[in-house]
C-alpha cells in the first residue's frame, strides 16, 4: 500500500509543440508581486524542493507570457489519444475508465487547445496544469473500490476512505464564494492556480467530441423550423436556410446537424485552422471566403432541396451586414462565438483577422476590449435589421445577448433597464429545448464503449434503438431516427461514443440493457454519462433554466441537489461546476459518469440514480408551473408513486383573483 502519492524528482524534457496544433491565447497576467509570489509557491507545491530553483523561473515565464502556469514541461510528449481501457494501469475498473475519459478530453482530435488542457468552449479545461494531470493519473492508478478521489479545481486532494457503492471520483470546479463570484476575482484565482474553469464535460471528464452537441443542435434547429417555418412533424429543413457562427468545439456541430436536418447552412468562422479541422472530419461540405458565393451556394442547395453546409471564412458581422445590405434571405439565425469569454479571446472583433486578434489580446487588452464592444454593437444592429424582416433569431446559450448588454446596448434587455427579466430575443432553451425536451425529461444521455471497439458501439446503437418506441411521442420518433442513422452519419470523433436524447425511463431502460450486455460478455465495459446541459444538471437563467418563470431561475438548488443525489446513490463520478457555457457566476452545473461493469450492484445503482438524475429536474420544472413538466409529473405519480417515488405537484392559482387584489 502506498502511503504517499507524489510526482517525485523527475525533470522531464520539455515536450515539443507540434506545428498545426492550436494554442490558447495569452489569458492576461495581472498579479502584483505579492500575489505572483503566492502563485509560484502554489505551483511549486507539486514538486520536491530540489526542483524549485529550476522550475520557478519557468513557471514565472509562463505566468507572464500566457497568463497562467501550465507547467508545460510535465505534459507527456505527443498525442494523448485515449487507448482501450485494458491498456491503462489501475486497481479498479473506474480508475482505468476515467483515464480513458481524461485522455480523450485532451487528445489532438478532440481538444481545442490540447497543450493548455482546454477541451472546448475557449476556456474549458480538464485541470489547470500538467502537474495536476500527472498526479490525477497516479491517483487513478492507485484508486480502489474502497476509496474516493477528491478533485478540487483540477487539484487531486487525495484518496479518502469510502465504499464500493459511493462515487470513485468527486469533482468540483471554480465553486467561488458568492461575493467573489465575479470575473475579476475569478481571473485572479485562475492565475494563482486555485480555480479551474471546467465548462461542463471538460472538467467533468465526459466530453465526447462535437457529436455530443450534434444531436441537441439537430433537435434545436429542426424544432425551430417546425415552430417558425411551418415544417411538418414528419418533415425536415430541406429548402430552408440556417446561418450562424463558430466551428469550434461545440459550435463545430452546427454544419453537421444542419445537414442531417436537411438545411442549407452558412457558418462564419474566423480561424482557418478550425475550418480545416471540420472539413477534414467531413463535418463541413464547402468553404469560401466570398460572402456572395456563400449565399449563392446556399440558394442553389435550397432550390435543389439538398442539404449543404458552407463554412464562410471571415467574421460573422461582415456576413450579417452583407445580408442586410443585399437583402439576403436568412430564415433561422443564431451565433456560437464564445461569448461567455468575449474579452478573453472568445469573440473576434470585426475588422481584425484571427491572428491580429491573438496579437492585440496579448499587446493591448484594453483596446481589444473596446473593439469587442464596438463589434458586438454592430452585430446587434445587423440582427435587429434581419429580425425586422422576418428572420427568427435565437441565442445559442453562449451568453451572446448578455455580452451585447454588457457592451452597452440596454435595448437588448427585455425591461430596457437591466438583465433581470431576460432579453428581447429568446434563448434556444426558452423557446425550444425547455418546453419541448427538458420539461418532459428528454436530455443528452451518452455512452462510451471503453473497449475502444467500433463493433461494441454498433451493438449498443442497435440495443438502444430496440428500447425506443417511435410511436409514443414526436420526440421519441426523432430519437429513434437519430440512433437508426447514427452509424451512417459517421459522428465519432475520439472515443467510440454515442449521444442519444432520452427521458428518465428511456435512459434507465437503455442503461440496464447495456449493463446486461456487459454482464453477458456481448460488449466490453461501458461508461454512461450525459452533458451537464440537461434537464436537472444545470441552473443557468440565460440558458437551461431560461424557461423557468416562477422567479427561481436565480436559484441553483436544483443543480446542487442533482449532484448531491447522484453522490448519495453511488454514481461512479459526480461533478459540480461554476459557470459552464455562459461563464463564471452565471450558472451552476453538474454531471455524472457511471461505469457499467455488468454487476448486479451497478443495476441497483442505475435503478435509483438514473431516475433521480432526470426526475429531480422535471419535478422542479413542474413546481415552476411548466405545463409539459406538470403533465409528466402527473403521469409519473400515477405510474411510479406506488414505487415510493412521489413528487409534489403545484396547485394553480387563478391569476385574475390575485390581480384583482392589487
Ligand atoms: N452548441 C451548443 O449546444 C452550446 C450549448 C451551450 C453553449 N454553447 C456555447 O457556444 C459557444 C461556443 O462553444 P465552442 O465550444 O464552439 O467554443 P469555441 O471557442 O471552440 O468556438 C467558437 C468559435 O467562434 C469563432 N469566432 C469567434 N468570434 C468570431 C466572429 N466574430 N466571427 C466568426 N467566428 C468567430 C472562434 O474562432 C471559434 O472557433 C460557447 O460560449 C459555449 O458555451 C454552445
């Protein structure tokens, strides 16, 4: 038994930075001398004293030039592509399984900035630095069924005595105390090396490449078409156009989802390398630097009723201003630049190339800030003009409208004064995902075949399809079609993983079926999980909970309870984060990972935890008087109440009665 787990006195060679691999921009060094001393002492805690003299100047240089300490020297050389689970060392299956998940989050194919441990969403990191990565790996190799590894903002606090039915890993990221929960204090804490921005599945080790978001994006734009363009229930988006921006981690799902839904899509992207990545993967079909050509290619596809995704290499503001000036038709419009971090490089101001943006951010952050604000104001004006002509614009959960508000456009707030009542245009959750999916319990269930075998994935696709009754609801038919066509749509990037929207019972049924398949030796072990962007996992007033209208959208009880309930019921991994998607202070989100080893023990955990994980959120949505959630809970109480699963239902007051009193 090891009594101490540590990095030891190794001094690795500085790894090579491979050409063509994207690098994160400078995050901005702002610490004074006193705090710089603290930051360096903090990083050196991971190393024995004999290495401090050599390591300290290197860390200082990283802090000054990159705005944080990554400890690049401790990054293993080359690509960290996930291997089959059997090739990892470990004393329990979960310990090996999480190494698969972490490496996948950091591999060249999957990660946005692999050298900076950023998986997606401009700033979403697995851990803060490579010292933490190495130490986490060591702990996972030692972890047993009688222990729980605690990870706080990327720092492995240690292995603590536990039991087989408890989580093997508990993760929290950037859980700042209320009065310090703001961008200024976050930026300082990040430089000090005490806070990690985990986004959702980056710091929760559950990212499965852009496929994870393709299904949600497909659901969103298809349902937007049904709602706003009169697309019939059994129809698709052939002959219609969708315009947006971003071909990054999540935004890169847009062209693929649009094609699967049948649309013509133009996606603006300033970074040539991201266009190349998506084209190499076959996720984008055409590219151009010419706006007129982008629109004429889209028109031709619409005329021929063929799906086509086009990457426009340039700034989205230029694209939209052109559409306004030349009266180009845009039916569905959104934006997926990284507005949760506009001033950290997530949003490229119009007039700057991507390279100029990176340079300016480093050399003159104040000027960069000013240009971002100017660009956002122009962006707003262009969208306003298009909406006036009939375009349906929706915010894609990237804090876009909040960023415009922060850039000084008060007009974008619903009450014209502050952001408390939301904004003038809907968020995709408010109009589409919330009422049509989350309120019923449908959310982004996912799994990873840990064997790394593609044949396992095909078997699980088939098994999942057999669990769905396509005639139950429209949503079930969409999900059935999705999984039926998943293999044909070649969605896998990284590990052999699948996303499939399901409700509470659907998820449980599939989970139990998979565990049975593992038990029977039909497939290797499977990791179950979900995006944190789900029914219960996230409290975020501008996004996941934007269709909560009883005033509780400012509360984060649901996300915290979801996390705690999953811990109590024994999910293998539980995670809780500050800020995912929309940025620090604007959301609390959590997720889980569950390793199916084929045991009866796992069956028992699944029966309790999978249902809690979804129904906790449906219950809260019902209590907020959301109609579809109320009917789901009513049906639930009628069918599941006998099993001791009873949910409080709201009584509905007569609004006229109350108004009459005022
Ligand atoms: N897809 C979803 O369902 C979903 C859900 C929630 C949140 N989001 C949010 O969407 C945003 C994007 O996520 P991501 O992982 O793709 O981030 P990302 O940073 O990987 O990608 C954003 C892309 O936008 C490009 N870009 C920035 N400014 C631009 C401009 N003015 N014109 C054209 N391109 C520009 C960047 O070069 C980058 O490639 C984030 O804020 C994320 O939180 C997405």
